[in-house]
C-alpha cells in the first residue's frame, strides 16, 4: 500500500498574494483545523508563525513542500467568519491576506525565532580561536547553549555574525533556530495557611512556635485579620502592604511550612462591577430609540443623525443592554483613543466587567487577553470598545455594531496596508454576522447621508439636546477688520479675550481650538527669507519652543533652534504662523494665575496621556484647554461655556475635495463642546473671511444646506459618492527613475481609463523620508465595474513590476482614498 502524503496551505504574515504549501503527516492532517497557528520554515533560515488555511492532498508543482516545524495551538485562534471578513478586506482594498493578518493579529501571537549557539563537543583546537571567539567558547563550557542576544552581551558589540561564521567554519560551534512564545499571561501570587495549621485548635500551637519572632507572629495575625474581613483569596502583595512587613519575613514562614504561596492567572485590565443603572430616556430619546429599532426591520444599517449633546450615548447604552441580554456581543467603534477615555468611564458605570477595550495604546499582552476573551465568548467580552483595528477581532456571536462619529477620517487607515475604512469594514462584518449597524454622528459624511437618500440606509434624526439644553450661540469674528483697527492681542481678538475673561470670572471653563501643533509652522530669516528645511522631506521644520528644537512632522528629524540663519548668518529669525504651543504660551502671559492645559499629539504620547489631561479638565483642575482636532470629537465637559476657534481659514483652504465638508464637520463638532449643561454656550470663530458659505452654515447649523451644495459639486466634478476613487502612489529615492516609471504607468492606464485618470502628479509634499512621490488618481464612473477595474490595475501592476528597472519603485494602491 502506497503512502499517501498530506499537505497544508499556510497563510503567512508577509505581503505576498498567496498561501504556501507544507508537508504534514496523516495524524497532523486529522488534528489540524482552519485557523490554528503553526510554525513553519520560510526561506533559508527564517521561521514564521502562519495560520492553517486548508488541509488537502494536492502536492505543489513549482517547489518541494517542506515539513512544518511545530503545531502551536490545540484549537483555532481565528473564526471562519473572521477569515471571510479578512478575505473581503484583502480583495476590496487590493492588498494581500498576509498584510491583513499582520495588521489584525496581536504581535505576541506571532512567535519569533531566536538563534541558539551550540558547542561542538569534539572541538579541541582552542589555541586557534581569537579573543572574542574564546569568550564565546568559554561561555559554552559553562552553559550547554547560549542565544545570539547573550553573545551580544558577552562581547559588548552588535556585529557578532562574522565571529560566529569563523567559529562555524572551524567547526567549533553550530547554530539552530529555537522558537518561543511571546505572550505571557499575568500571574498573581496569593497566600494561604498550610493545611496542618488550619484547625482552630492548632492556632495556639502556631503562635507558640513563633513566639521568638515578633515579626513573623505579627504577619500571621495580619493574615487572620484579612481572612476575617473577606472570604476571597488573599494576595501576597496585599498582606505585605497592610502589615508593613518585608518579603524576607514572609519567606521565613514559607520555609517553616506555615504559609503556602500559589499563583493564579489574572487579566491585566479589569473594570470592576457596574455601579449604576442606565438612565431613563427623555421623550425625544425614547422616540429616536424606537425609530432605530423600527428601521432595523427595513434595513440593517441605520444612520443616527443626532445633534451634539442630544444624548446619543444613553440611547446606545439601551441598545447594548438589549443585545447583551440576548447573550450576544456588541462592537462599539470610536475614531480616536482620546474618545475611549470618557466612554470607558460612562460604559463601565453601566456594564462593569462586561466591557473590554482594544486599541493601540494597550500593550500587546493586554490586546492578546482581549482577543482570547472574544474568541471564547467570555463574559468579559460582551461589549468591545475600540478604534478601527477592533473590526478585525474574532467575534463569535456579534449582535450589534455601533460606529460613533462615523464621519471621522480617523477610521481610514492610510499606511501600511490594509488601507481600509473601519466604518465600511464594520458594515461588511455586520452582513457576515447577519446583524445590524448604527452609524452615529452630528455631522454625517456625505456618502452616508447620500445612502439614506437613495434608500440604502435608514435615517433617524434627533435635533434637540438632552434636558432642554439650548444649542450654543455661534459668532464669527472678522480678524482682518480687528487687525486693521489694532484690536488684536497676539492671536486673540478683543472679542475673544473679553469672552474668556467673563467665563473665567464665573468659574467656567474654556476650550480653544487650533488645528496645528507645535509653536510655529516655520521660522524665517528676516534678511534673506530662507526657512530651515527637513533634509529628508520637502517640508519646512516646525518650531517646538518647549523642547527648543525644530522638528519634521513627517519623518521625525529634529535639530536645535538655530541662533542665526544657515544661509546668510543673520540673527534676525522670526516665527511665522502659530500652533497650540504658541497659544498656550500667550495664555500663560495673559492669565498667569490660571491653569492652562494643552491636548495634542505632543502632550498625549504615554499610555495614559489622554486620560490624565481629560480627567484634570473634567475635575476643574484646568481652566483653559488648548487643543487640536482631538478636542472636537464626542467629549462631554459640563462646565465648558465658551469655545474659541483661533483660525478657521487654514482648514477651508486645504487642497482636498473634502476640505469644505471636513471644515463644517470639525467646526460644528468643536462648537458642540460648549454649553452642555443648563447655561447656553457661546462659540467664537476667528476668520479672515466671515462671509464664507461654510462658516455661515456652521453658525446656523444648516447641515442639509451644506449637504446639497457639496453633493452638487461632487456630481459636477466626478467625486464620491457618484464616482469611486483609486489612488496609486509611487515612491523611489531616484527622482528621474520615478518620473520615468510613473509616466510609463500613467500611459498604460490612460489607454483604458482616458479622461478619468488624473496624473501622474507630485503631491503637495513631494518627498518624504528621502523618497520622491508621484500619484495617479483613477475615477470609476457609476456604471463601470469596480472588480473589472481592479483586475485591470492588477494586470498593469504585474507588467510594471516585470520591468527590471521599475521593480525597485514602491507602489501602494489605495481604494476609496479619502
């Protein structure tokens, strides 16, 4: 009887458009299931963690299948539905499935290989070894094996591979790859009394035994005190903290057999018990709640258009409660980590430990724990609150998806692949799970609102704030006029300064919005007009006064602020423009007795950076908070009565077809932070052009008017939602080669797309990290097949990459590039 070989297709986290086939035994073939992890050799020496995609009996034709290295799981770590969702992402956004796997999987699940150095027991020619080689040989005499990282420490140098290669050639050592699991569950040490001392009669005997050691006796008494207070197991750390006695005393009791220490696995993040019930809905909220549920009988996607401060979160909480009562999971998506800070507090009060949080500021181990809870359908993962990456999790029983602030551009991933939009991915995920989606926003995206007009989505409106709170009064301040009349103090008009003073006198808080971080966008020489540029990118360096440096916001290059011009040596250097740091500095000079806070990327780098600033503002420790767009999204501060926008014009004049829509959304959202309690709020928007149509629409909150104007422009100029967009970006360090390659690609695509192809052109920042950039935009008309268009682009890309000269040009394809 012939031996029948079995094979497994393995999905690897690499950007190649196919799976790789490996050879397995019959027992492995019966054991392996789709979604399990396996460690497999790839190339000459690499070991990768891959995902089992398919077990079959078809031998690969192009290469000889290697054996798998190791099976890493007893059960799948992915679900079938999740893999289908990933396949849709890879197909729709024109990337490889391996890139989706790399983006979705917590990196601690992707086992890494560590090279092990082994001694050859037959080697005796020690005299021929160099000094460094002898140190390695000596270490191997004391240890049976050492790792590459240990060799680096022994020699105190990084370039160790030539030394190792020389020792291999002399047959003094050999190397092998050892793979190791990165994920480590958190273990907590608990303490208990040894069984022989548990009887009450034994207590006196025990205290007698410890009569000579006062500290040991005290520690035992403390143990009994804690035991009397609570029935749950006692943590060793808690016992030592409450008694104030050192670890060595406890160790002595363990050695005497009085105490036993044991470890239990515990979660790194825990939210405790729910502390209050979900508040009753107002009549308007109740109506909206019923309308959302009624909409779900007609369509699976409901756009919930509720003005800022209308109490959308309370309605979400009631929807969540109904779903988790049925034993199903809820995914709650937010665009920014800053938003999770307040939402965690609010949802934790209602749902306690039913809540899990998933975003990039959590450690890899914390994310791995959330992944495992969701996969097992644990009680700790009934509600998952997260940013865009949370759409890629292994949901078992999804009952509802809520996408809050659905209009936000933060839902779109631009680099690296997959370049997906989490809102659209969530709608597809809901379809796969046969469930519903609520898209919530005070300023919906034009695409979503357009879908309600043509019957694709349901629409529910809530146009009154909760508790009869009035919408804020919005005023435009003409700073061109103020500059003429000398009524500006720094970047503040007299109108804004008076309003700030009045609010502070009434012990109210103020938010100031400037959508640019740093001190100033550039510094300029007053003599020759030269500005310091980034050596790696085509941008001027941003001034950061606090760190006394100039910094590039594209590549991170930084240098000290120069004392004189690099070009002419003049000392006349002046700052041009302004960012949040400069506004903060001006406020400190204007209001020296007030606490000024700043919320931008520079002040929120740590894990709890957002939470610290938002908490301080919430508790009244900050009087004026200056910030970028992080401030504009869904945050709720009851004591804020004034919002000031320092310059509305730089958003309106941005070179992008969505600039006007985004400006309306940003200004409306930031205005919505004002007057969220009983007192009506006030919003002052400083601008050089107060008669601009968008600014007028913001003051009257005319979303529909803005929508009709913008949608007409989109139709006339062939932009979404009427036309689809695919953007191709080419990058290379050789400017001439990039030009030549982009022209070739442009001509090849123009044959098929004609006038619907724009470019190749250089973007506004034409060089980043020493790579020159060219872009090609393809517009797809409504009746043109999108899959056929993508297939044609793939064919042209294959032809482009087959030309040897162009192979080094990096090509990125971005579907729905907005």
